């Protein structure tokens, strides 16, 4: 299995950190997806664990609550044989950022090989990457990016549709606050898919069409001819009059149900990054329809993609140590 | 104090349009005489002779928007360190915002600033007083008394006077004392964001502030000026639309003035780049079209004044995620060279540019400086408009080094700064 072998020179992924999808090339993305594919095979096998990252330390540093993403990274690290530590830091903007830089400095002194960071402020993970020596994986920063989510979405789509290029993908819901949407827009665009966004205007950020997407307010029109329908979560605090008037109005016009799905291609598939608000953005029964919904598969792909990311970002490190052993 | 003779200077007085090579005599802290043939018979006996070697001698800059941070935040700046920064920048008078801790909203605060300025013995320090108590935007301050004790205008500093009724009363009441209301023109409900609204903010996942936040407040205020007959000044104008609204108001004869800061005609929103907090300012850096409109409005006089909007912040305030980092630039030491770029690009004559930096702000706030004429206080700057150099914030005299202009190439250097005839700064040769 090439994915697990140490290679002397790896042109596949030269980045030191994974801070976002923006700026990655199609080759780099394909390389990560290919590698992740091999980890799906591994994870489905009898022996799920390798010792590729034995003796390596991965710290999950979460300034925002997340069970799913944290668990996924934890499992990915453990399957590769790394020591994984979870750190949750209560964050409030009142306490300002001393916590961020101080925490970074403290953790840096412990020499982690990889820091997986989630933070409620856009750009915070980038800021942190300037202060530490290890590799950083952005596990979601504010409304900016969530690169591993876009990668796992792409892997899920590629495995089911056999390709990304030429597909039409509709991303529906709270685009304004969504890092998942932004990372997916970058990734799908780079890989040659057509991206449509559908949301009420209050949930669309300014000048979003400049990111190479088509914008729709009418969900049926947006879904017409789509291969993939990607739903986004709408936060509770945004449902009641601030961005949309009510849950029932939102579900009526922007919630995914069988009727609206009929506008899409017959074999169109549904995705959701989770956690879902059943009955708000997606019809509950539809979410569980194994013929149409990829939601459970996304979770599985998440672990594989994160294994691939941990693998590539530690290769330089492992290579350097190899050299030291020789000398 | 003995006399000083400045010989071989390019004398520039924007108020009178004087631009001539000649000499200038300072006696007793005032300009005793000046002119092309002043020292034709030699300099007066006993006078110190300063050869300006053909460089520009102009009124010292009057910076009408500066945060001194004293009292309350002396770890960022003090009246003394701001004074040091000012003289390096060729600034001889500063006007301080009242957003200190405590807020300057009573007579004692105005007197405190005056006393600390006297002790620092540097540049002339004037202060605005708060337009509303504790800057809360509810009750107007004692405008009459505060003006009597030397407050030079009334403003809520970094906060807009948002309530239309309060603004109406402030503009109206201040008329009794011929005082000006200085507004931070941003509709707060639309200004919750942290950078200019648009593609870049969207890509970065940062909340944007639309240009309309500024336009709406300026246009509302202009209606209130019309209603009250009050005197109004819009601070740090950043958008093409606001400039256009002010241009029309001036054409209608309203008593309206405005200023901008060098970053609004030097940089655009792309300076934020990858979350550079040094480029976070309020109002935010705008689009390239806005930047050009601001430069044009400085040139055509719609924008009356250029102020540094000096906002010193320590590292802790800037080394933060962009959304919660402090906004502002330490600007006193870069005011002249950044402004001179407009002259070098050919958009504006040197005299007109100097007017925006001295004569106009002096006239707006009724300050004594800003003139190079017989009998005027000898507040002057000697500068070489051509000298090229790179800005280096590490060398700022200000306590704070927050500037996005690190390694920014500029042309024009302050050689000496004179306040009341006292040479307070001389550049190293």
C-alpha cells in the first residue's frame, strides 16, 4: 500500500499546514483524496490500525464545542498510532486573545507534531500557525474555512459518482456564516464542478458570486439538474426573526423535502455536514433514506480524510528524522 | 529668547499662497518677518543663523484627530510620548479625542490635558470634549462651560452620535457658543463588521461594514445641519458616496467640513490580506474606487483636512484574531510623508496639500497656528519633499508601533520642527 510507505521525495503535498482549501491545486487535492481512499480500505479491514505515527503527538485544540469533528480527528490519529490529546478551551471574546497566544505557546513547549485547531474567529488558526513549530490542521475557523469537511465531502461524492469534474452541486442554507460552504466552493470549483448556492438573501454574503458560483433564491430552480444537494445547518439563534422570520417559513422555502428534491436529477444525492436540524433544513425521513442520503457515509469518509491529512503533514518530519538516523 | 534667522528657505504659506525662496526671522516665539529679500543686508546681529539649504519651511502641521491615551491608558501612549511622535512628524499642534479613561466630558478633564501638555513642553495640545456625557449618546455635555475652558469642539470620539434627536440638540445648542460638532459618521446598526463589506470579507469569513453605513449617517447629519444651522465636521471620511454627499452640501452652502486620514487614500481593503490586524481601522479600509475618490476629494478641497487619526495600540491589542483585535493605526509620524504621495503623483499642488495639513484644520477649529505670516506663532516644519525613505515602525517615538506601513516607501522627510520658536526636533543628518 503506497499510502503507508515512506517515500524519499513526495511532490504530492508540499504544504506545511492545512489552513484552508483556497490556494490548493487540483493535483494537491487529488493527491489527498487518493490517499484518503486507501485509508478507507484500511479502516474497513480487520486490522484498522497502523504504527505510522507511533511516538507522534497530535493535540486536538478546540476553542469551540464539537463532538463529531473532534472524535473523527481523534480516531484518525489513533488509527495511525499517534498519541492523541484533546484540549477544550472555553473561549469568550471578553477574555480577548491572551488565551489564544498563551495556549499556543504553552502547547508549543510540549512539542506536538500536529495541532488540530478549531476556533470561533475567522483567521484565528492562521494566527496560531505563526506561533508554533508543529503542523496545523484547521478544523474550522469562524466563517472562514473547514478544509477537512470539504475534502471528506469531495471524497464521498467521488466514490459515489466516480468524479467531481462536470458535476453540478447545490449548496443550500446559511452560506453567510458557513465555513463548510466556503471550503466546498473553493474545492469544487478547483476540481471543475459547477457550484450553485441557494439561500434567502439575508443568508448570502456580499459579492459571493465573485467566487465563481451561481446564486439562487428559489430552491427548485437551484436544484434543477443537480447531481448533489448539500444542505447546511441553520443555527437556532438565527431562525427567529434575525436572519429568517421563522422555522416554518424557512422549511417551507429552503428546507429539503421530497417535493423539492424532485427538481434535481433522479439519481441526485443528499449531503449534510451535521449536526442536522431535522424539520428545519431537511425533512427527517429524507435524511435517513439510504438510497438518497450520503450523510452516514460522510462520517466514515471524515476519518479517512483526516488520516490522510495527518499522514501527509507529518511526512516531512518523519523524513528528516530518517536522515538524522543515518548520519 | 534670542532671535533666529532661517535663511535660504523655500517659504510656503498655504493661507496666503506664498511660495518663494527667502528668509524668515523668529523673535520671541513669533514670526517677526519673512520674505525673499529679508536678509539681503545679512542676518541681524546676535541672531542664530539656520541655513535651510533650499528646503521647505511651512506652518507646522495641525493634526485634528489624535488619541493621546492619557489619562487611563498610559501603557499605549502618553501626552509626552505622543508629543515626541508629533515633533518627529512635523506636527506642532494636536487635537485630542475625549475617549480617555475617564472620558473628557467635564471641565476638570480639559484642564488636566492642558496641564499635562504644559509639563511635557512639546507640541501644542488641544482637546475636544465629549458631545454627550460619558460618550453614552444620551445627554449633551456642558458645551458652553467646556468651550470657555478651552475645549475646541465636541465629539463622541470613536462612537457616532447615533440618536437623531440628540444630534439635533447638540448641533443646535452648540450654535450659542459657535462650537462645532465632530462626528464619527457610521450608522452603528450597520457597522457591526470588522472590514469593508465585499468579496475579500466574504472570502475571509469576516463580517463586513457596507459603505452605506457611512453614507447614511453623513446624509442624515446633513439634514440635521440644515434643520439646525449648526456647524458640523465629518471625521475620517472613507467612501466615495459620503464625499459626494458632502460635496453637494457644500455647494448648497451648509457649514460642513470633513477630514480623512492618510490610510484612506493610501491603502484599500486588500491591505487586510491574510488577516493583518495592523490594517484594521474604523471605518474600514475601502474599495479601490473609494480610495481614489478620497484622493480626488482631498485634491479638489471637498475634504478640508488630513488628520493622522493617531490610534496607538500595544501588541496585545493587535495580536488577536482579526474580529476582536483593536482598530487603529499609530499615524503621527507618517502623516506628512504619506500625504506628500498625493503631491508626488501630481494630483494636488504642494500649497494646497499643506493647507489640508495646517491652515484648514486651524480655521475649522479656530486654532492660532497654520500660518507663515508676520506676527503668527513660530510653529513651523522644515522638510525636504523629495527625500526617499522606508517607513520603519520600530523606530517610532510613539509608545505604540501599530502601523501597516512597515517598509512602505515614501518620499518627503521632516528635517526640523519648531514650536513657538523653539527647535524641538532636528533629523539626524
